[in-house]
C-alpha cells in the first residue's frame, strides 16, 4: 500500500470504476493499466476486492499518459453498438463475439465490417476474452429492469455460488434458463462440463460464442423452451442452477399435464416456478443439488402448497434462503434460494431444513449468516396446513426468548396501568354547572390580533405571561370548539375565527392548564399501552403456537 504521508488528507478516494468513467474507458481497461504500467498509482487502502486510489494521483497519471484525452476505442465501440442496435444490445454483442471467434480467419459474410477496425485496435492491448467479458459487464450494468431478460445480476450469482459451496470433485453443471450464460459460466472452475438452454435463440447463440471466445471448454448451449422442448432430456447434472422466468402463466400446463417430470404434483397455471423446480430436479444426478431462484411469494401461495409439502415430506429440501431486496435484474420482487438435494439412496434424506434470512444483509457484502439469521427446522414443523417456507417466521420463533419477553411486557403493562390511574388521570372535583358559560368569552382571533398568541393549524402558543398555553389549547379542544374545528376527514384544524375561550385570571388559567396537561399525558400513555397490549398478544400467540409458552394450569385459570 502506498504511504499516505505523501497524499493530502483532503484528497478524495476513487474506485477503479470511477477511474474508468473519468478516463472514458471500461473497467477492464483500468485493470489492464494496473497490470501493464509500473507507475500506475498504488491503492491508498488495503482492500484487495475494492481498492481505492487518490484522485489527484490518478488525474496526474492520466494526464502524463494522455489517457482520457480523446474518446477511447472501447467507448467508440460501445457507442457504435448502441447507435446501431439501440436496446437490442445482445445482437451487437453477438456480432462482436462472432468476429472475435473468427479472429485470424476471413470475416463471415454476415459480419459488420465497421466493427473490425475497432476490435483489431482493442485486441492489440487486451485479449479477446477480456474484451468480451468487459463488454458483457458493461451491458449488465447498463440494462434496466425492462431490458434485463436473460441477465442474472452479479450479486445474485455470488449468492448462488456461496450456497452451492466448493466443489468436492469435477462436476457437470446445468442451467435450463441460462440467458446469456452468466450464472452457468460462474461455475466453470472445477466443472467437467457446462450445459445450458434458453428460449431466446440470440441469448443461446451469444452464450455459446462467449464460451468459445473466453476459452471455456465442454460447454453446450441449446436454444428452445426447456419446459416444452427439452433439448437435453437424458442429461443428469451434479449441480442444477436456475433463475427461471417469473409469473409466466403460459408455460405449457395443458399440453404437459401427463409429463413425467411432475413427480411432486402438476403445477397450476399460476405456479410456473414450481414447474421449473421439478424440471431442474428431473435433471439432477443422485447426490446432486438444485439451487433455484424463487420469488418470495412461492413460499406461501396456496396453489403451491401440495408441491411444497411433497418436497418437504420426501426430505429433498435442504435450505431456503431469503435474500436482500433488489437482487434480481429482471424484476423488483424479493427472492429466495431453494436448495434441494436428490438422495443417493432411499435413506439419504434431509430431516431438518436450514432456514436463513438475509433480508437485512448488504447485497454487496458476504452472505455468511449470523447465528440469529438462521435456524434448523424439523420437517414435521413445516408440514402444517399452509406449508409456509418463508424463513422469517421460523427464525424469529427460534431466537426469541418468549418467556422473558412476555413477562417483561406484562410487567410493563401493569406499571403503565398503575401510572395512568394513579398519576396521570387527575381526580377532578365537581364544578358549578354553568359557571364558565356565564363568563365573558374571547375569540382566538382577538387574542392573535392583540399579539397574545401565535397560531398554527392545530394549536395556539401564548406569547404573554398573562396567558397560559395549556389552558388555551385545552379549551380549544372542547367539544364545542372541536365541532367547529374538525374537518370532514376527521382532522383537527384550529378555527381561529370561531373558537372562543373564557376569560379568567392567570392563576386560575394555570390550574386549568395543569389539568389539561395531565389529560394530554394520559392520552399519550394510553396510546403506549395500546402498543404494549398488541406486543403482549402477539408474543403470547407466537409463544403458544410454537410451544415456547403453554396455557396456565387448571388451578391457576
């Protein structure tokens, strides 16, 4: 790490991505500069995953190297692709991949001749694999939700990799909805073969070209609808990963009613994700694993209860992970990871399901759960009427000390009740009927004109020692004045013209003001008590239904 003593304390720090934007190049270009140039500024922090650099040093280096003085070839290539293909960038990326795969050969007739000079210029400084990986990363970053079909977000890929765990041996990996191949190719290390299929022919072709250009071997990507037209019916994989299309009602249910893949039950039209789940499981080798991305609602929707019950009853579901919001590229729905394992023999089943809730975790951070974010749940505890597989319900029950919390809440309710009755609600002696009505009255508008009060929408504040604020507001909230001040929506709004208060000496005002203050505190206390009663009832119900609490004995009741 560079010694910070030579850098001004106020010098901002920038990431590699910010350097790329500053220079008008891609992040891969910045990575190449760091490798190729010994004088490139050293990181100002110790982080290896996301190093930070001094902005003044970076600017000085860019100026000395004349980097960013003119539009780079990377940016010119990207802008040319965007100009030619608009939102259909996969077509442009496929053209680039096609040319890169034919490098050193005569260009195919279909090749875009205008791309060749830029590609030749770029590949003098970086490999074809680096160039295509960088263009793909730029495409993923620039795609909004509406244009991200076929894309699995980098953070979701990291999550799937984390929960797949390290490979114990060379394995076959299969993705039946592989898109442009990002999730599938993330498992290239320690894989003997990669296989994928995608409904979009362009996505499938680009994925295959990506594999060829980036040097991945034993990769097969086919086009077609995996549910309706499985191109690899005999494939059995050690690991099946999948981020299926969400909410696809027309997934082929009627024509696939008798399909042998539905061994857990025929999914309804609304449960396409459970069709994909069973397709993935069908392609799993004994002892193999399925990791599928599911919308959170699949865990509890009534239509999928029977299928959920079946995978739990058979001991196939090993873990459900609730991920942080915003993990998916194509939609904003919260997602879970469902992890299933096909038994290698009849007794090799799961007795406990690991429930993990990472919804409060930073999507960019590690996915290792803390102790209070995970719980082991016995299969029998999941097989109730709902078969709800949402992790939160089970984790909160496992990590809550119901006895202590319930007793603490009961004690607080008792204390609040005693305080409300003994301290806040004042005893009020009987008054003389009509005594106040016979007094001279004054309107709030008159007090305001005299400079004795300032008013807001719902209160008045005294500006004089001869007028008590609590006394004024207490009378403003009387039934008589409140009738004038309440709007049709039920909101209190001060009516300065119509509201009137009795005239009295300041000492008497203060006695009334003290009583009104006590009533306001009493109302606030009742509100707090209402919240406590809700907490107590919720704790009692959850404790009783989870077995952490039990009803009182017959003698006590």
